[in-house]
DNA sequence: TCCCGTCTCAACCGTTCGATGGAGGCGCGG
DNA sequence: CCGCGCCTCCATCGAACGGTTGAGACGGGA
C-alpha cells in the first residue's frame, strides 16, 4: 500500500528535490505540490494525502504553523511533517502544538526523510533525537510566554527603538514601556535591552 | 555542446532538486555534487566543470564566498553562480568581489536557473534585476567598511554585551570600546547600540 | 619625510536606562 | 463576587550610555 504525499514549499527546487528523493523509494507517491499554505489546504482536501511535508517558512501568506493548524482541521486530517532549515525552539514547538507529527531539518539524509514519512503515516510522532529532550524540558521548564503587548515592545526593541520612540509607536506613556521592559527582562532572564533582543532571537521569538 | 555543472550545497535534498531540474534540460549535465567547499574545490579540479552552482551558506567549514574565491583561483577557472535564500547586501557583494559570475535566489523558477547557467557558461555575469541597481548604487555609494576591531566590537554588541564586558573580552579599556562604538555609529549612521545591531543585521554584517 | 588611518586611552557632561515600589482599571473564570 | 493576569501609569535614583574633545603610538604609503 503506497503512502500518498503532498509537498508544500515555496521553493520549486526543493519540491523537485523532495519529489526525486521520495519517488525513488518504493511505497511512496507524491500526489501533489503546493507553493503556499492556502494552496496546500485546497489540494489536501481534494487529494487526501496521508502525509503532508510542509516547510516552516513559506514566503508570503500563511506560515508553516498556520498551515499545519488548517490541515489538521480537515477530516480526515493528514499527518503533517514540518521541514525546516534552522531549529528554533519557539517555531518548532509552535508547530507541534498546532498538531504536527514531527519535524525534519532540511539537511538530513534522504533515508531519514523517508523513514520519518513512514512513521508519520503510521501515526507516530517523529522528533529529532535532540529535540525530543528539548520538548520534554520545555514541558518541565516552560518558556515564559510573552504577552501580546510585550511582543509589541520586543519587536520594536529589535529595531533599536528607544523608550520614547516605543511609547509613541504604541500610543502609551514611557512609563508603560518601561514596565513592559521589566517584565520582558524578567521572563527572558536578562538585564539589558540588547541582551533581550539577543536571547529572543535565539529562542525564535522574532 | 553540453555544459558540465558541479553542484555545491550542504542539503542533499536541494542537490537532488537541482539535479532533477537541470538534467531535464537539453545541453546541461550535472557531473558532480559536493556538500562542502573543500569537497567542491577537489572535485572541480578533477571534473573541470564549466559552471559551479554554489550555495552561499554551507554549514561548517568554508562558506560560499571562500569557496568562490578558491574555485576562481583554479586554472582554468569555472564560472561560479551563487545560490542564496536571502539577499543580504554584504554577502552577495562579497561573492561578486570574490569572482562570482552572479547569484540566484533559491525561490526562482527552474527556467531562470537554466537561463542563468547558460549565460554564465558564455562568460556573462547574471545579476538579479533588482540587485544590478544595488551593485551600481553600492559602487557609487560604498558601504562604509568596518575595521577589524570595529567588527569585533560589533559582534560582541550583537550578543548584548555592555561596554565593560566588551572591554574585558577584547583586553582593552572601556574608553577604547567607546571609541570604536562612536566610529561604528558614525559609519552605520545610527545613534544607539541597539540600532547599530539592527542595521548591521540588515546589511548582512553579522 | 610627513601624512593618514587605525588602535589605544582619558576626562567631562547630559541623557537614557534599569531597578524599585507602588497604584488603578479592566476582563475573565472560578 | 472576588481573585488573577494584563495593561496602564507615576516617582525616584544610581548606573550605564552617548557625544565631545583631545592625545599618544604605530605602520604604510605618498
């Protein structure tokens, strides 16, 4: 019994590469390709693939996480495997939360991709060996969630804005901005705006 | 007469994709694949490809720019086309300086890649339509070059380090660090450390 | 030779930042 | 209803930062 697969990636070259790699394997069949998340959902409804291989970054429009959520809302829902170049905690964990069956780094060997797809088709979750531990640690030691407003401040912070500037952008007083900053610093365990931006980048919060 | 091509990319999937796309075209022949810059140079010496398609980011070891320089030092030198996901000024310009015949964004259509290779094989330079203008502007309006020491400071700055911390890392006094910072601010046309990091990122200086 | 760029350091001063310790309002769920 | 989290704001204060000016040392190039 062959496994039907839908590819979702905004790079034509990557799609071709995946198709070439997967179709060389017995039991795998690429039934469709999509360049955007929107396209992916439409195709998945018609083609009913068992597994969707989805890039985390999809240029404009829906990102991989939103696409995952939309795909998982279908009935029957395909298993979704996330493809990614970098392994940022926040994004990958977000994808898992959205219902992804696992994730793959793009630089793995073809055999590993095939293996992961077969597992996903069986309903298994496939997490990279290193990530499994991190997920567990993430549950045990949850990353502090920033509030909406704190995210706003963080984004401006990353552009190098000062307190006064942020206050104007967000239409609040400087005191409020400082208050948010204190909370951000506390949650990220840092003591300066520059370091906050640095660890926020590391954790994929930007 | 067929054009011999060497692929250099650390992602097996991308290599497969490029191979699939290129071999579907008449007159193009992929004669080899390399996952690292070092490997690429060795293979290029033996296979003597007319064109090398080289990713800008190559995981560990030599990056795309260093690889380009090494390839161009061969005799006869292959034409080098740079592949990249993001279009950061500094890196692309660096690759051009190192002797690249042009660059391609990874999300272009296969036809554009084939076209670029054919041009490169003829000795043409192929710059993206948008970049050509930027190169010209870059010549007219050269980006201020940071000195070695200023780069050191900038790197530490990006990690969120304070002046005292940087001084200790670089084994100089705080006054010296501040001096470098003033020069960096001036060259990047900013007025704060956070903003310096921001524009440095935009310009690919990190 | 002298100039110029780079790296090094110093002192001064106004501004911004980060820490602290509050306070009130608002919405949501127990 | 009451608590809790979030957002908003205030005042104060020491530490850090940013701008300025000036200067000595070293090396390469005109």
